[in-house]
C-alpha cells in the first residue's frame, strides 16, 4: 500500500510538473482531463446515495468552464441557462434506463443536484488555466510568471497536506473536526499550516519577487484554504457514504480526493494575484 502510494505520488508530481511547464494547450488538456474525471466521480458519489444526476451534461459543462478560461468564449450566461433547463428536459423525457429509473418524487432532488458537480469542480479548476496565463510577476529562471503562480498553488497545497500528515502522525493527540474526519488532529492541522506558510513565503519572496507582506498574506491564506477544501470533500463523502471518491489513483483514491484542497487554494491565489499585480509595495 505504502509503495503504491509513493509510486503514484511520483507519477502525479512528474506529470503535473510536465504539463505546468508546457502550458498552453497541453496544460489545458491536462486540466480538462482532471476536471472531467473529478466531476464524473462526484456524480458517482451521488448515484451511491440514490440520486440520478445528468452526468454527461454535468461533465461537459465542467469542461466548458475550463475551456472558456483558455479561449474566453464568455459562456457564463448560456451555461447557467443550460444548468437550469437541460435537467428539466431530461426529467420530462423520463430518464428511465439503467440505474436511473426513478419515480416522480425523486425528480426535484435529481434536478437540484444535476449541475452542482460542474460548479464545484469545473469553475474552480478553470482558475488554474487563468493563473497559468498570468503574465504579471517575476519571470524567474526566464520562465513565465504564470508557471510560478501555478507552482505556488501546487507546492503550497501539497505542503499543507504533507505537513498535516507528518505532524499528525508523529504528534497528533487532540482531535480536530472529528465529526467530519476522524483522522484530523490539531497538531496535524497546525503543522500543515506552518509548512505551507514557510513554502509559500519563500516562493513568494525569492521566486515571484513579491513583497514579504504579500507573501505572508498568501501563506496565511493557502494553508487554511487547503484544509477547508479537504474537509469540505470529507463532508460530501460522508454524506454519500463512501470512503473515497474513486479508485483511479492507486493508494490515493480518486481524482477528486487529490484536488479537493486545490479547489479552494487556486481560487484564493488567483484573485490575490490579481490584487497584488495592481498593488505594489515598496
């Protein structure tokens, strides 16, 4: 188990680093794939609880949000219309095939949850594409600033997860949010926040050439945001009655399990980056 988890982590980090470096369409394809798989896993969790989400359209809409971030098609208005009307058309058609044969009392709930996955996964993940395109900031090592902004999100989030795991394993004694996740401890949470703060501040100051105050703000935000993102998915999984969102990654569970923290951190970093690039501290 430990070996498969370690090997999977190496592959994940290597592939992610490659596509972040390549940027452009290869990076877009990578984020589209991750978002599509994670959205599909979310819908599978709903099926486990007895809902029948409109999975094909949900995944397509989540992908559309990501593609829109690359090309700027301004899809928001028609996407909202589609989110409201397409599930209703599906309900009228009856959707009586396979595991999704439902009686009328189930219709309202199925309609309500049909496009939540696209909003939960696709919209935040589209911010990775926007962040990779950012051209404000320091081009350290002659690489695009957007690359380093994405690296800040990834490394800051991974540091929060790793710090929480290591410090929790060694020092964990006092439960933290145990009604959501029985393995969380205060010691692990504090260790994750501190390691994330250290990594983000160092990257902000020495790579992105941000002011120390700006780097500290990022560091203070990313660690807690990563923890909230992880807990939020834990709430969803407990509500669905599943341990993991999927099993696509050996030793790590599903794709959604791997990006749950980043769903929160990438949004926070993107909008802070917009503020910082317009707010210069001497």
